[in-house]
C-alpha cells in the first residue's frame, strides 16, 4: 500500500522474514503415453532462499482452514520469481529433503518484491513421484 507524504508516494516493503532456508521448486514434465500426455518426472525450476514457517493448529483443532494437520502445512515466503504456480512442488532442503505440494496459488507481495504460498506434505508416496 502507498502512503502520501508531502506529495511523495512511499511504498511499504513487505517483510519476507529471515530467508534462511533453502528450497528447490520443481515442475512436473510430461511424457507421451498410449492415451496422450502423461505425468513425467520432476525437474528443477530453481533453488532459492526462503522463510519456511510451520503452521501450528490452535488448541483442539484437527483442521486449519481446510488443511489437514497431518499434512504438516507450512507458509513459504521468498523473493519474487515469475512463473511459480500451484502445479509445482517444493523440496525443503534440510536433512530430510521434505517434498511438499503447493496447495494454493502463490501470492505476490509488494510490487514483485516477494511471493507467499502454502505448502503441505503429500498424503501418499504416489503423489510425490
């Protein structure tokens, strides 16, 4: 949002957090199958610094905003990169290289300053292949 101050427009820069975690964004390719294009292997879209914040359920909640807590949802913030969509996945590059699906279309923060999206664990191993 812009504020007017003595005829000047001042733009507030969104806080992306510490950007202290490495993530890899991957996109799924396609292969020609007997019935047309089929899902193929995942390829790297890019590796980035991000803030990854686990979403904790409030007391007594088994669901938060329709997201199953068993999926370990996380809020991810990073610098703006064009082309990232909810059809992609995130690999959280820590000791476990946790694979997460992007569960909502990424939202632009500021004027192409940052991106925020929600990600969650795949519910079955088949989702991640």
